[in-house]
């Protein structure tokens, strides 16, 4: 059985109760984890609070060294961690390996900033000068989702720890195993006991206490927009700092001068990676009318070649959806579009065969002639379904791209520099890719516009969300 980590010790729940973790491809039990209680999470918060003076007093360069060492330990276990992640989450083994690599890169990136955590100095009037101090906030809560549990945990714990904060992690109830092991390895790298803790259990107990406990001063959350609203509301009662990375409905515009082969590859990968279960993913496709038919033929061809299966099996390109509820939601969204007149180009059903009977599989789905009031356009589609809409020009494409309540990511494919820059400036999203696959970079700040979030992850800018800025005036 996997165990929680509190104050540097592997522990069971005080209740003695456990939860099963099951493989979404087979339904088989992978492992069990403690069902954390209110007492368990309070002990973790107390441990983080007790560790804060020691950790915050550690030079930031030394904190960076420990992150480097933690990344090295995780790298040594990369293959085992990837297999564990596939078993609990369902994604293909190759994608799981890429996610572990993303965590390692994030840890190394912030470790490299260990000597860059600094404030400032300014000469004032009348013999005074000012200092601008960057101070850690205190205990931070990291609430992690199930779709990219390892990578999205890293986005929170790496800047938090480098800035001198201590952390309590609440993993998703269905994907805690790889997170637990990574936190064990980070603790082995030299963190003081209590600096980094993980508590498994129901969100209504563990997550809610992290939101409400007065000793937790900052919340980092990734998840659905509706849940983010509740997180923000709960945090507001004590004016806690929050970083919210929420839902998205990313538009992709393909102009009539685009490289259609490369754009079709980007659309396929951007929609069907991780079985479409990503906040940052291509979810609405806008095609200039003159190239629409040719592009659609290319994209359907790519969808037909995608191999569904158990993520552990060689050759699998798309795994199952993570849960029965997730599959049901996609089926309902697609059914709604079809009822409103959408044409199914490919998919829109479960695959047939013994290999798929026990898992939550659903075929990659492409829809055209889509009514824009349909759920697949208006809602976040967290699965492998893509609505395709024709537009007459760039202005119409940008207007439709901006018609969503979301503003997480976006992309445009064009050879015209002017069109590219117009889209880069006018599309309302936190990230815009021009002639590029949707790849996140630790070097760049990432966060959504509108109802896709608050604050930034990645980049040196993330450190601003894990530090307090204080001014000191000195008279000489």
C-alpha cells in the first residue's frame, strides 16, 4: 500500500481506512492509499508550519541545490514512475514518460533560479534609501488534478519551495501514486521534515481543510472552472493568495496560406494527446473556407491511424478516458451536437472488441456543420472530440475564437507575419502559438484570461505568486 508523507514520515491514515486506485483501461486495482481524515491534514499543516522557519531561512541557492538533487533522484526512477502513472491515469506509456520528464525539467528550471531570488534597492530623498524584500509567504496548499498529476504538481511545488515556502499537497483521489513517490524522492534529496507533505483522501475533507485552515496562506489549484470559483470563494474568507489554472476551450485558426500538413499534425496531437483530457488543448478548430475540405481530409486521415488501447501495450497511441463519468460527459456533448445538426466525420462512439470492454474507451471524434450553440462549442470538452467550423477570413476567425468564456490557450497557422501578429495580440488567451504545436515552456509565464484562471505558473513570474513583496525605508 502507498502511504502519505507527513513531517518526513510515511504514514497511514489515523482512521486506518483506505481507497482503491484502479486502472482505467482494465478496471484492475493498482494499489491502495490511505483515506485521509481531518486530523491527518491538520497534522500535515502543522508539520509544514513547524518546518517553515528552517526552510525559509535556508539560502535560496541551497534550496535550488536540493531541487536539483530531487530531480536527479526522480530521473533515476523515470521508467518505474512512468509505468505507475500509466497504470493509475490510463495514458500511454510514452506520454507518461514525457510527463515525468516535464516534472524533472520544471524542478531543474526553478533550481537554476536559486541565485535569482532577489529584491531591490532604491535611493530615496533626504538621506533615505529603500529596500524591496522578497519574502516567502508561509504554508502553501497545492491541489492537483488527475489529468497531468505529476507535471501539474511540479508547477506548484517547485516555485513554492524555491521561494522558501513549505507545502501540503492534495493529489487527485484517483491518481495519487506517482505523486506520492515523487514527493518521497524529493524528501530524500534533503528537504527538512515537514517542508513537503502529501495527504490523500476526499476533497471534501482534505482539500476543504487546506482551503480553510488559517495557517495555509497560499493556494495553488488546477482544475475545472466551476471548482475554481469555489476555491476562490473559500480562500477569500481569509484573503489567501490564490493561483488558479482552470478550464479552457482553445481555438485553432488555420489560414488559407498555412502549411496544411504541419497544421493537421498539430491539430491531431493538440486534440487527442492524453485522450483529449487537458485544460490546454485544441478544442475548437476554425478553418478558412478555401482550404477547409483539404484540411479536413488530412485530419480525418490522421484520426483513422490513431491506435486505441491499454497504455501499457506497445503501439498504443490513445488510452482510455480516465473514468466512466468522463466518458459519459463526452458522449452527451457529442450527442447534443449531432441532435443540433452536426455531421460526424469520424468516431462518435465506443470502439468494439474484447480489449475495450473493461476500460473507458471512446474513439477520436471529428464533427463538422456544428451549431455554435452546441455544448461542444460552448463548454469545455475534456475528451477526444473536436468541432470544426468554417470561417471566411481572419477577422471572423478571431471573433469566433474570442466568443468563449475561456481564454487559456490558442493557436494560428499562417505564413503571413502580419496575420500572425494580429492574432497574437487580439486573441484573448494567456498563450498563443504561431505555426507551432502546443508546447508549454518553463521559461514563459502561463495563466489564463477571463474564466480560465488567475495568476501565473511557469517562468520567473511564478515566484511573484509565492513571495510577499515588502518595502523597508532606512534613514542614514
